């Protein structure tokens, strides 16, 4: 089996371009050590940067894969160690080679995303101080960029929290307004019932007032008749008094005749009695009429009193109607405010629906990315299984054809070529897997942060 150095010489050029222009600043050694300690890479110091070793680069790659890519070096090593072989030395060489190649390919893709796109196996096996400084500078720049983007996302989370809080407050206000609306509707129903009763009372009062006006007109006519009759009776009484005086005078004149002829006097007395009886009958009739007229006057006074009471009630009803009009105006203003609040509530509901759609869309994207990740993992597993099968077949061929040395060399060359093909396939699979894993990791982090907020 070929050594890692031989694979490196066969697959990589011996010279590396040094004139690459990077998009990030290359920091000093002191700045790199202080910033790496903040990133949790405490084992990096100025001495190791100036004199890097192979073991340092391996531990650096493992730490970067664990902290930034969330790829466990142990799981990667365990998957490589599951390869079976009959020759222990050959197996150890294959495992070491595959471990270095897999780590290098994963690190190459990650550093390419960080802006350092010329990472190679030589940086792992024979590291140089300037190259290590460039690699660490790219990692620090990536971490700073990630923190800035997390700050941008934190503003989005805060705005979402404020929006949710405003929606809850608007929902509480809407419920409170609904309760007030129910109370006002019940009051309006009660007031409508009272208003109907008041209208009925007003109509009844108007009818009574109309009847009272008619009765008043009748009473005024009766009262005028009574005055006329009273005046006529006063005149008759005056006439009776005058007649009585004349009768006295006449009696005084008749006194001498009475002494001479009493029979004529008796006749005269009888006539006077008859006339007196007639006058008494007339007087009795006039008294009955006067009593009736007095009764009608009392009833008229009673009706005027009722009429005044009805006027007072009518004024109170008008005051109540004015109050009801004021209450109706206040209810209209409340309805206007309620309509405004309902419009605001609809706007908040629209914003909430947009947020829910955005969350559902992110969930769908996350599920799709998970599915793609699982599918690609299955493809990688299938490729690894085929690689294992191919490798076992190659090993069996090597053991069977060990007699002929020339044939063994040719088979060894073919094995090398097939191993290089497998290596390129494995590198491509690891590269694709790391890309999808980075995307899935970033989406998962954003989704978890959104759910936590």
C-alpha cells in the first residue's frame, strides 16, 4: 500500500501559488492568539504559530470541525476504522491515509467558504508559519462575520417579539371592546324598550291632552252660558225685588181698602200666593242650574290641574328624550372607535398570518434540507459500502496473484488507480456532505433561535 506522502506527490502539485489575494486581513501573531482564546482554541500560542507541527494541524482541524462544522472527529474516525482487511499493517496505512484525506477535504471546503481557497495536504503534513497565520486569520474573520449576522438576526427576533407582544395586547383590547360592545348593545336594547314605552306614554298623553282641550272648550262654552244665565237670574231677582217693593207699596195702598172690603183682600192674597209659588218654582230651577254650573266649574278646575300635571310629565319626557339622544351620540362615537380598533385588529391578524406563513415556509425548507441530507448520507453510505466491496475484491486479487511478481506489480498499479478513484469519489461525497451539512446546520440554528424567542 502506498504511503501518504506518495499519494500526496501523485495527487497534488509540488508547488503552491503564494500570490493569492485574500478578501480578509492577515492578523499579527499576538492578535491571533488572543482572538483564538476567545473562540475556545486555547491551545494556540505564538510559539506553535511560528513553529507549527503536523500534530498541531491535526488537532486544529479536529477542533475546527467540531466547533464550526459540528462534525465529530471521533465519528469520522470510527467510520474509517470499520473497514476490514486481512493485513493489519496495510489496514493501518489505509485508515491513516483516509483519515488525513477526509479531514483535508472537509477543511478545504470550509476554508474555501471562509475565503482561503488554496488549502492542501501540504498544509497538514508540512505546515508553514505564514500559511498557518493565514488559515487562522480566515477562521477569525469567519467567526466575526457569523457574530455580525447573528446580531442582525437578533434584531429580527426582537422585532418579532415586539410584534407578537403588540398582537397579544391588541387581542386583549379587542376582547375588552367586545365586552363593552355587548354591554352597550344590551343597554341600547333596554333604552329602546324604555323609549318605546316613553313614546307610548307620550302618544297616550297627547290623546288625553287632546281630549282635555276639547273638554276645556266645552267647559268654556258652558261657563259662558252659566254667566249669561247668572246675569239673567240677577236681573230677574232684581225684577222680583222691584216687584216686591211695588207689592209693598201696593199693600200699603190696599190697607185702607182692607178695612172696608176684606174679601177683595183675600182674593188679592191668593193671587199673590200663586205668584209667589211660581216665583219659588222658578227660583228652585235657577238654584238647580247654579248647582250644576258649580259642579262643572269644579270639574273644570280638576281638569286644569290634570292638564298641568300632564304638561309637567311631558317636559320630563322631553328631558329623557334629550338624554337618550346624548346616549345615542355617545354610542355612535363608541362604534366609530370600535370600527377603528377592528381595522387595527385585522391588520395585526394579517401580519400574524404572514409570520405563520413565513414560519411554515421555513419549516418546509428545513424538512426538505433534512430529507436531502438524509438522502445524501444514504448515497455516501452506499458509496462507502461499494468502496469497501471494491477494496475487499482488490485485496483478494492481490492475495491470489501474489505468485507472479510482475502480475502483482500490475495489479498493485491498478489497485493504486482504483484507490485514487475511490479517493476522488470519497472527497466529492465528503465535499457535498459538508456543504449540505453547513446549510442544514445554519437553518437548524436559525430555526432553534426563532423557536426559543
